[in-house]
């Protein structure tokens, strides 16, 4: 296995010094990487993510295609430092540890994965396997995000999850035994049939497990899902009303804070120092490259997404590999990554400022005036003075030492507040 971080002496001499490494790479700033794995054992009833059941043969073809795409990328110079990697989906844990290992190897050949990189993978408790988890840990993965969703079997059954609450606990214990000391668990509120009491009980059990991080999202009924059809035909058990939903949210914040988990983003809570670095990058404008179908990227001031067409993605990657094997030298220059790419958009200065505001305000720390000025060469007041003053007067925003953040009331209506920063 080629391990760039261990075989390249040039870099090895500086393995503990990020700044030196950046200088060596001509000042190249670090990026994050997202890998999309679009496979699930079975589709959950509420899910509109790009995922579905596939055969082992298709999974293997997809892994080979991913490896090809990673090797063909030309958006970042070879050896660009990588500070976070996130395997999301879908259910990345349906892949074997060997397949994940080969994807990691391809990343190491193409990029310089920093020694302290956060490398996360989403795991469905229904796919947990002790040997796989140990192998993943050995392969450098150091953070797991486990889709627990609820501690109540009836709620899990309605969601169409493939696991029960006891299996989720077993998966968590297996991850600990494999050596993962940085684990998130996902929980969902506002579920059909859920009461304030069952939500509070899920939270109570979750903190007993002592994960480092808890993501607590409200269910959204997405069009085109089985839940949406059941909802429209009146067959879905009652959803918590708006007032109950809001009291669940406020209770979550208070209860988790009492147990040491501070909210640092609208739906995310962490023990001190255990915030998810990968997701924080999304909210703070850090560049990232996405690989796999539907994966989004933001590099060099440009946003783009890969095709969401599974067959088209496989064909492009396999054709590119065949061209390479035939020694046709036009395959990279024409650009595999260009072929599979859709929705390429170069952000204007105004759009970058908008993103800075509406993503930054998701964070509890809010937006920094100094950071804004250094990026955009104007002050927050010059760009957004009237709207900021209005939000402060309405009790939706409050000043921080160096900028502004949402108040509790502003958090309750955050979509409304953030929309005001779109020009
Ligand atoms: S496991 Fe996740 S990605 Fe897969 S169907 Fe369920 S919610 Fe969707």
C-alpha cells in the first residue's frame, strides 16, 4: 500500500508542522473531502437522500469508479493537504473494510492527509461488524457517526429503519471496543407518534452512552417519500404539533448542556473540543471536494456537483479507465471530472458574502466582523448595516465580542432570519 504520509521524506520531516507543510506546497491551503456511498440495505420511509439497495457487484464497480475519479481529479494540486474526510451516504458501512481501505489508499496517493486529520464515516447500526470496525480503525478512520435516530423500537419501525434500539447500543459498544473514541449519534425528533416523553427518554439514554457528539434533527416530510404519501392520505400517526416540537428543541438544548454537551450549531451538540471539524468547515466556507454520485464541491471559489445518475457516473469513470489502459492521453485533459460534473457555478463576491452570513449564523458563535472584513474588504455594517440593526431590534440577533449571533428567539425562526441576508 502506498502511504504518502510515510513514504515521502520531504513531507515526513515536517509531519508535526502544518504551516511548514503548507509552505512546501506553495502555500496551498488545506481542503476537506467528502466521499458519497449511495448504498443502503433498504430505503427508510422518510429518506430522500441519493441512496438505495444495490448488488455487491455494483458496489464493487462503484468503488472502482470512485478510485478512478479520485485519481483523475485536477481541481487541487497533487499533494494538497487534507484536514478532514467524511464518508457519507447512503450507508458507507455497507462497504467492506477492504473497499474503504482502497478508497483511502487512492486518497493518500492523490492528497497529503494531515497527521491529525479527522476521518469520519457514517454507520447504520444494522450493518455494524466488529471485525470491519477494527479494520477501519487500523486504516486511519477515527470518527464514527451512528444513525441511532431513536431509542424506541416503535418509532424506529415506523421510520423503516433496519435496526432496533438494542442493536444500536451493540453497534456503539462495538465501535468503542474497536477503539473509536470520537463518536456522534444521530437522533430525530418530531417523529410520527412521538411524544415529548419518548423524545426526552431517547435523549436520556443517549447521554448515558456518553458519545462525544449528538446531532438532533427534526424530521422533515420530503415529497416523494413513503412518509409523504402516508401523510397526504392521513395514514401517518400524528406528528408532534409546532408547540411540542419547539419545546422539544428547547428541552434538548437545556438537557444536553446539563450533561456537558454544548450546542455549537442549530442541530449539533458536542463535548468541549469534539465539534465535528468536517461539518464546521461547511459552515465556515472551508473548501471541499466531493467524490461519487451527487457529491458537491466548493473549491477555487466555484461550486459544482457530480451527476446524480448512477449509470452515467459508472460509464464515465469506466470509459476513462479504459482510455487510460489503451494509453490514450486525451482522457485527463478532456477531464473525467469535467464530464461527470453538473451545476458549475462561480460564486460572485455578493454570493460569497451571503453564504458567509447564512452559513455562519447557523453556528452558535455567529459571524465574526474581523473575518468578514478580511475576506471581503468591507465591514459588516457597510454590507448589512440596516438588516443587522433590524434583527437586533427584533431580538433575533445579538452582538458578540466580534460580530453577531442568533438569539434563542432568532434560532427558532432561523430560516426567516437567514433569508434576509440573501440579496
Ligand atoms: S440509512 Fe440513511 S441514507 Fe439510507 S435510506 Fe435510511 S436514512 Fe436514507
